[in-house]
C-alpha cells in the first residue's frame, strides 16, 4: 500500500516478468539482440538513479524480484506475463517454472499467467488444458511477433488462434494479455499490429483483451478500436516510463486513453524488470496533465487509484481491503463501459 498526502493506494502491477537472458541461456545472436534492446529501453527511459548494471539486468531471480516489487516497490499484488522466445533462448526467456513456483509460494502477492502459441497446434491445446488445471490460470500472455521455426509471427485472427481462444473460454481463462506495442530487436514491427484485436474482441465478448503497451506506436488505431469494443483494456507497460523522459507525451497518452476508453479500462504496469515499480508509482501519483493541454481532463485521485490497482483487482478478483476501495457510488460500473457511454458518442 502506498500513501501520499493522506491518500492510500492499492497497487497492482499488472505486467511483470522473471527472465533469464544470461549468455549460457542465449541460443543464438538473437537472444543477445533481444536483451540488449530491453536494456536500451531501460537505460534510456529511466532516471539515472534507477539504471541497473548490464550484468544484473540479464537475470534477477525470485529473491530480488520480491524485494524490488513488494518491499522496495510498494506493490500489493503483481501478475506474471511470461514470453517464451524459444527460438532465442534454450530454456525460454520467461522462466515459467521459477515464476510459477514463486507465485505458489506467495499467492497473496503474485498471480501467474501462462502463454500459448497457435503454431503449436493440437499439442499446444493439450498443453494449455494441462497448464490451466495445474496452474489455475486466470489469464495468458500472447506474443504475436514471436518466432516459431520459419514463421516470424501470427495473428489473433488465425483459425488455430480462434480454437485456442475458444478453449480459454471453456477453461475460464478470461484475461487475454497481448503484446501490441513497440518492437524489440529482432522481432518484426508489423507482427505487433493492433488490427486483429478488433476482430477477436467482437467474437469473444466474454473474454477481456488487455492490449499491453496500449498499442504504441499505434495509439490512435488502438483507441478507435477500444472505444467500440468494451472488452478491450489498455496496459501501460512501456508507456508509463515516458513520465520521466517525455512527460507531455505521457500526458497525451493518458489523456487519449481516458477520453476514449474511460478510467475503468487502464492498468498500471511497470514491466519489471525493464523498470522497477517504486519510482513509477510515485511519479504517477504526483503527475498531472499540464494546464495548457486543455483538451484533456485533469487526472483525479479517483482515476489514479483505479489505474494503479483497482481496475486490475477487478479483473483478477483480488480482495481489496475495504479502506482501500472507492466509495460504492464511484464503483457503480463494475465492468468496462459500453460503447454508447463512451465520450465519442457525445461528439
């Protein structure tokens, strides 16, 4: 719980990872390229005091994660969002079993989401069934630009992806997190395009599609889709560090998201270990839309509380202590707002 100026905030970090990019796990040059690109994002968007040495960045381990996120990081709950990247790393990039074991050891602090790839075919469907039973999954993380043999990406609209989404429905895996943001070397930029979200959000209205990185650099495309699809949610991973290097750009991102989606469909995410959550939470609580950006409404304390944790807590059925909830009058909308209620409808 974070407290500032008498206000208490329940914080859910909706996108963290536990990765291993050490040389012995790098399968080829692309493994080195990938983590180097991550590190460039880290050092270019972080305050100098928050930049890690490169060697520490390659692997954190569970003990450090717990300290960085929960002890020093003022987070109440966090959600693992792993990326496989088996073509680049011998044991994969996101450490599935290590992260899952950590979540099992700290169920009050951690939720583990798994992944699937439609190019795994029927075997992948069987693997998802087994993972859902063993891990009690509430969500998955999808990486549409991941490489798989000769393939360098896939779409949510692919026929086999449709079968995996149907299985998610059947298994009760309702939170579908999809990386739709900046590219990472050597992945292809266009494999992260947001257009396919529109189609599946319409077909699977009882699933929630969390678009990680809110579609950047395709923010406008994402907002036009999300305002018409009430089961589409924006994740702020990668977007929120601009609060330090380009605060007016971050103000534009937040202003557009609140205008188009409303305050109930935006999730705080540090993307640990790209960034640690403490300074991001502190900066966000203190942040305000500049007065000369008059097209955007100010960010109220209630909006910040929803973004920092209450919205994600609703998606993952987390038990928020009563004193950290908003008054019932402010929580009348328990799910994403319908398109008819969007600001666009009043234009």
